[in-house]
C-alpha cells in the first residue's frame, strides 16, 4: 500500500509515497451471506451476475469496488461464461460444500471522509439453518462453518423463492431469525440486531406465476417491467424513496403469491424493525417471445440494492 499523503516543511511540499506492507495496514471489513430458503432460490445465479456487474463497473459513483483475486474468482469467471456466453443455468449450491466467498476492496464516504473497507459476500446453500446434521458425519465441520459465517455476519440477504410453497420457506425463515435473535441476546435487545435484506428473487417468473390470479395480480404484472427496467443502482445511487417504493411493491407481490403467509408480520415479530424487502432478477424480464436464455438480452436488476442498503446501515453514504 502506497501513502498518497503530502509532507514537507514551510513552503516545500512533496508526496509521501511511503510504501507500507499490507499486513500492517488494518482496514474494517463487513460480511454479508446470501442465504436461500430453498436450494433453488437463485442465490448462486444472483451472486454470479452481481459479480459480473461489479467487474464491469456498473455501480453508482458513491462507492468503488475492486475485486480481490482468489480461487473463487476464477470459479465465478467460469460461471459468468456459462450463464452469459453459453446460456446454461448454474447448478445450485450444494449443502456439503463450504460457502464460496467473493471479496472486494471498497471505498465509500463516511461521516469523516472517504473510507476503505473489505466487503465479503458468501454463497450459502439454502435450508442451512433447518438442517439436522448427525454428530460424526463427514459434513459436520462444513455445517458448523456455515452456521458460524451466518451467525457472525454483519448483515444478511435472505432469498425467498416465488416458485415454491411458503410452508417450508416459513420454517427456514423462522429458524434463521430465531438463531440470529439469540445471537443478539434475545428480544430485549432487538434494537441491536444487524440489518436484514429480505430478497424476492426470480421476479422475471412473476408474470407466469400471477397470470389470471386477480385484478390486483394483473396490476402487479404490469408494474414488473417498470420495476425491472429501472435499476437505480446501476448508474446512480438509489434514493431512500426508490428503495421504500420497491419494498412496498415487493410486500404486495408476496401477499399475492402466498396469501396465507403473513411474512412481514412474522419477520417483524421475530426480528424487529431493521429489515427491508427487495425485488431482484438475475436475468431481466423476458420479452413476449420468451426467448431461451442464450438468446435473451440479459439485464439483471436489483442485485446491488440490498448490498448498498446494508452498507448504509453501517454509516457508508452510498444511498442518496
């Protein structure tokens, strides 16, 4: 690391350019696991397309990302090639594998100026919180490592799967929230809980899922293209109004998909008030031709919004 400060005496000033070994320079870090309520909730695909978006510098000017080279980076490069160039869907994250981690060096403004920090994003297999692992099994160490990552994180992205019934997802959600609350010291300390982003993935599937449901469903289908065509985090910082509007829309859609699941009430009763809903799609809403993946103009939407919101909760001024 090279110091870019200015030193000198009286009228003479020169650039410092002092080289410091990185091992003695400590910077803060934040860790956000991507957790699925099912093994097919789109976590791996979303993180892969988010990685592509950040590598292409498609993010607002309020923050800078620079990837840190690691073995997982090459895995994600291959995944991007598989998705974008070959049009092949990715295999779901396997519960027996350690979570893949992406690390970025980031710069963003805080109260007293620009700050550097490390951002760690984890791909965690779905259903991890509700799995029963027998002592002595070969994957016990992996299971413990995943739970440690989840429970020691600075915030969470919890993915809901609109293509699956709510009963099992509600059970996984409840288990995760109970463990997170227990880590924070119980319900009496809810104000100290870390932020939670509840993400409705695969919104590109909603037209098929909501077709013919009701007049309200028809209105939401009309709004899907509007929501997915304007991604505020791609070239400008999203505003609090943008995120609040999208959160309200997502909650309305969740009520249409799962009318018997009072998800907002459940999250609030188990967790407190430090959460927000986010819609996202890794591919973009298909056109009327419903072309196959390798023939579609992929336009991911909403992938970065929950990450920016989580960072904002820690004082990084990335939202306008």
